[in-house]
């Protein structure tokens, strides 16, 4: 995979597909890496898009780091990737914690984004979890059983082999990414900044056991100016893995409706 170096010397890996005029940056969530978008990329292969998925610092092919990164640092890294690719304008698709990164990016860099898709995104106010769940998530480093429990609780229709692939992806991460990522997405607090978002935003909701359509409508659609809700019944928290073709159709339709590049 290609890599680039950030302003603080961390090398970040990314995968790229397509030569379309519309560039779309994909940001993964907690405990995964850019490979979580592979099935979605395959479903979008015939679309006129340039798709780029980053491995956030501490994950996948990117450099391991001594401490977990804050959401603000991830925003800086995504913007640095856009500059590295020579992009003046682009759309962003963020999943879960990556959806928080997409929200914060849209609020702080409104002149760069053509649009944003929030896939089962954690709200800007964070997502505090009960103590037993916190212990399960934050202490999951290297624990296959813990990750399997988390993914079984979070999903509804994983294809054969997908659970093992997700667990393997998570086991490859070290403690700073797991613990720091958990602290970042649960402790987020930038909801007032959502009023600054000016690009079109699509909130993609599913039958997510953690983030229901009602919750996302209240905490994202009503908070982000002009945001729209799309409900995809069936999958849980990982629709790009559980229902990639259906998720691709929703994402492609939204991107096609954005102003021409």
C-alpha cells in the first residue's frame, strides 16, 4: 500500500481505487482499519469515483504510535492525506468513530468538502458506555474472545467468514489504538460545532443495536444544517460489511447528487 508522512513524522498507509473525478476519502472506526471498506469498494468498482481509504495512525499498515490519537489529530491526518493526493475538494465517508472524524472535519474545513456520509456514526457528544461494557471495549487488546463478543453484539447479518476477518483486523492493533480510540469516541464533545457544517450530509442509519435511527435523527440530522437521513433495514453497526451492495447503492446515489466536480 502507498504511504505518506504527516507533519509529526508518522507514516500513514492508504488504499486507492478508481480514476473518477469525484474523490472520496473513507475513514474507518474504532478497532478496524481501511480494509473494513474492501467489500464496499468492490461494490463501487463501476462508479466514476476515486476512492481512498486511510489506515488511521496505529492501525493497519500505518505506523504504530505510543499514545492514542484524539479526533482532532485524525482530522489533521485526513486533511494531510487530501493535500498529499493533490485534492482541493473531496467528499468524506466515515463509519462509527470515523463518522465523528467526518463530522468534525466538515465543521472545521467547510471549504474542502463537497459532501459527507455518516455511516452509523457516533454522535458528536460522544457515547459513554456502562462500566462493564467499557471494560470489555477498552480492555480488548489482543483478546479474540472480547472482539468476537463485541462484533456479535454489534452486527445482525454478517456474511460467512466476516466475523473472523473483523476479529483478525482488531487483533492486529496495539493497546494505544484500542484504548485511545475508545477514549476518543466515547469522550467526544464537539456538538456545538455541528452548526458550522455547510456541505450536504447524509446520515446512514441501520438496525444498529447501539445507534438506532431515532438516536441518529435526534443527535445528527436535527443538529446538522440540511442533513438528511437514509434508513437501511437489516444490517447492524457494520453495513459496509453486512450489506455492502445495498450500502454502496445508498452512498453512490448521494455522491451522484452532489454538485459536479
